[in-house]
């Protein structure tokens, strides 16, 4: 039986459910995002672009720990600088020299950065940016587009808002990405109350021509602070992120994930007049672990590697191979109505729609189960790192073709019977299901 391959995972998952909500410390890494029973639930080790679960099964990984792995798992160059720093110590009672070196490096490479504050998670960085914008403007309303973390100020605007004071939701309004009119309307309706616009500058297939420039213009004309949430896009599309890629400069940027190849670090960076508010009377952005040195030296080495000639050309070329291959397969199996190839090349993959009695999660589950059977880990949209090669992308495309065949059969039969062997993918954030 397929489940026998994952017996240790299944046993440990039962233990985990007793002591950890959803069996995992991170929503998108939990069993609910995989086909329970026929998928790994716990990883033992990684190397390059491969992972091994606790049952010894090997996988090519295109999740990359939800984005932090930009170089590859267990990279010797990064391990060495971590070991060297570990021999000196992890965290101290005052700052380290390396923290200043990393701040200087970020000022060099991030277009809007004049000062930098290190924190740990993406939510820390976006929340710090929003607090600074509110402190600077004296206004409270936030306009958002994209996903910005778990803190009250953002999650109040989502369906996962239980436990958040209802009054908080009055302080945040969503606008539609690539629809400049939706932003203009919100600004007109709330002109004197808006502290900031915070947005993921790259969503789905990226910004339409002139869109980010128009957002920048509206923010400037209305004295609104513009924040780019580049926790995902930073260090993935270009060294300087979307700001560099599109030459649109926000007032502040939140970065994280890929900057230290898996070590926990994030930052808010931006104009001096904004960042200097930290430490002034009444403005507080400070964390015990903001100067933790292992992550800082890992970030310095990761940025050094990413700065090498040809790095981003390789990532874009691999993504192009993946994206073109997926588009060809969608055409071949005439699945345009249920499978959409989405994303810019370094962060691309597929999203699913329902058809007939099958909802989008049925299609998603068939796809993912088939890829896992072929030794591929993905959650649909992929991340690429420097250890991936054409060979891994070709294996991914071969597995995707097998998955598309299974999806075609399920559509023909209007059922997942005799195809879906395990549990159904059950994400925390759900789209409207057909």
C-alpha cells in the first residue's frame, strides 16, 4: 500500500496532533496542504534541491521551505560561516559588527533603503513598516493588496479574523491588484485618513505596464507612505527585488524569506526620516533576537552568492523552461478551463479551477498526489533555487504530464473515484469553491 511508504510520518503525525495545532508550527507546512496518508508529513534532511522524509523517501523540492531557500539546502558555503560565527557565539548583550555590515549591504542593494531594522518574520517587518507609517503621518487607515502576515492590523481584513477586535477591521481596506481605479476610489473616499499603502508589488503574473508607477504617483500626490511587501519577492526576482526589477521606489520595504537561505531573519528598510522614528519618544520597534548573529552571517553569505554574475539569469531561464513546459502540457491535454499557468518565471506554477462536480481542491489534490508519487514536492506555485537544474525541471514536467492525464480522466468521469487515494488538500485560506 502507498501509505506504508509513510508509516513513520503517519505515526508521528498522530503524536503531533496531540501537542501541536494542525500538527505543524506553520499552516502551509501542515498535513492539510498535502494528501494525508499518501504524502510525507515530516522531513528528516535536505541537500541542494532534494529532501528526505523520516521514512527515507527522496523528493525533488519545489517548495523551498515556502521560499527561504534561495541557494539550496545544506549549502557548504553558508554552513561554514554559520559554524565560524557559532564558535564565537549566537547572540550577545550588545550589537555585533556583522549586523552593521549586513545593514550596509542592504542599503547598497535595496533601492529605497537608507536605514535598516532587523527582525525575524515577515509579519514583524510588515508590522514595523505600518507602525512607522502611522507614526510619521499621524493617520491610521491602511490600504492593502496581497498577503501581509498574521498580525491583527492585516488579518482583520481576512476571513481568518476570529480573536481580532472588530474595530481593527475598520482601519484597513483592500484594493485590487492591477486595478488602479480601485485604489483611486479608496483614496478619494478616505483622503485625509490614509497612513500608507502596503502591497505585494509582484502578484500572479506581475504588474501591468505602468501600474506600479501609477501607484507611486498616487501615493506621492496624496502624502501617503508607500510600502512594498517584498517578503516573497525580495531576493527572488532580482537582488534588489521588485523595486530594482521595475525601477519603482517605495518609501519602505519589508524583506525576509530568501535573504539568508533558510536562517530566520527579516527587515524593514527605507527612508531615513521614517526609520529614524525608531527610538524616538513613543515609537517602538525592537526585538530581542533582531541582532542574532548566525542569521546575519548567513544573510551576508547568501547575498554574496546571489550577487555573482549570472545568478538571476539562471533562475529566470529555469523558470522559463518550467513555465513553457506547463503551458504546452495544458494545451496538449486541453485543460485550459481547470489549470492556469501563473506567475513570473522565478515563482511560477499552476492554480486550479473546478469543473462539473469537481471543485478546485479535487483537481489540486489529484495533481499533488501524482507529483508526490513521482518524487516531487510542490504546492502548485513553485520556488526555484540555485541548486535546481534543467534535469529537475524536466522531471517535474514529466510528473506534471502524468498528473494532467489523471485530471483528464477525473473530469471525464466527473469523479475522483479510483484516482484520489489519500485525503484531500484542505488549505487554511480558501478561494470560493465552484
